[in-house]
């Protein structure tokens, strides 16, 4: 990137949204519309539970268990939509 252009987070949005869509499509094949069937109540607790689980797995072995950031964003997106 040239010196006269500043690096901005939003510059990564096109690549990120493509990757997120792929993750969401994979999740849909696995889980279907489960996200719609779960009650809205308690969604924050469920979301934090997922995040805590991912972090715990990463902490056990960071090289074998990378944090699945796209899954975390997908979970946050569901909370935001609802």
C-alpha cells in the first residue's frame, strides 16, 4: 500500500464478507434454520457460551485450535439481527 493511503479496517470488508458468507453457508448446511428456532431470550448467554468455548479450546492448544473468528462474527450477526 502506498504511503499516501492510510490502511483502514473497512478496506478489508469485501474479502471479509466473502469469507463470512462462505462460513454462514457452511453453517446453514450443518444447522439449517436452528438459529430461528431458538428463543430470543438468553441469546446473549448462548453467544457468550460459544465464545467462551472457542477460547477454552484455543487456550488448550493455540496451534491446533485457532479461534474461529468467522463463527464468532456469525453468532454476533444472529444476535444483531434478532
